[in-house]
C-alpha cells in the first residue's frame, strides 16, 4: 500500500510545502460553502467516461483529488500563488519599475507538454497573482490545454472590495465548493506597491479587479468564453481552448 501511495502522490507538484504546522492549522479552519454555476457546467465534461487530465492551480486538496479520481481522471496540483512569492523573482523592467521575472517563473512552474490537459481549475488565481505574471501564465495555460479543453476561473467584481479574502476551493459536489481562507506562511517579499504580499497571520491581497472587457482580453486566444455572475461578488468564467 505504501508504494501505491508514494507513486500516487508524485502526480502533485508543489505538495510538499503543505505539511507544516501552518498548513495543518489552515486545514482545520472553518470552511464556507458556495454554489458554483461554472463548476456545474464543467461537471458535465467531468462526467465523461473517458479519463481526463486535470490541472488544479492551488495547494493539494484531498477533496479535489477524491472527486477527480473517483471519476477515473488524473489530477495534478501546482500552487502558483505561493510560488510567486519567491524573492529571487523580483527584478526591474526597462523603466526601472519593480516586477517579477515571468521567464524565470515559467521556467520553474507549469512545466508540462503542450496540449497535456483537458481541464484547468484556475480558481481566483488571476485576481491575486502579481500583475507581471498574469498574462504569461494564461498564455502558458493556453498551450498546455488540449483543443476544446476547458478552464474555469473566478474574478471578483468591484463590489467585493480590496480586502476580499483569498480562498482555496475544494470540490464537494458537482455544483458545490467549500472555501478555505488561505493563510500565508511567512512574510516573503514586498510587492511592487510596497505592500507585503504575504505575512504571518494574513492572506494574499487582492491585486486588481478585472471588468468583463479585461477578462475577454485576457482570454482572447481562446475559442469561447461564458460568464456566470454569482451572488458573492464573483464572476465565474468558463473558457474553451
């Protein structure tokens, strides 16, 4: 049994960072439940008898692993938000503005073959990721998705406010998610605005609010895009490669 477990866990990149005391404390935190129309639409594809390859952009979630593997799918996890706090990524552009080195970031993260995934669960990554990484990451995800592959993403509306908490989403049903507030493990660096991006006892801070036009532009290379407006000041977006 141990050898099976070890082989199984090799599928999940970046999962080893989640075994510390801070992670265990976060795992025990109270979770909120929300309905997701975007997930409900995506679940129709996940009900396919054909095995699918899924990329979950967040820390390893036992709930998401269980949901996918019970349906015969293979799932990979990669926590890009935590990876983006690496101090070695900080650099400056030609105008002297502080940015993150997207080439270095993509050399170390999202290293998969082209057209490898059927589904990407992007969640609210774009709202909390440093701006200099957002478009390069979306471009990499486009190349990693198979033709007709699907990507689910969440975007806050302006009504959410700048202090909207960052959540990790756990699938507990075909249209139901549990939301776990992400607690940053340590103060790693200050972002371009000078505000600490991660700090002990606090979560990641909302970096920007996309309107519909910005979202359409972000996914302009995709074949189609569908919006779902939720009650909690979140737009759910399902795009097709």
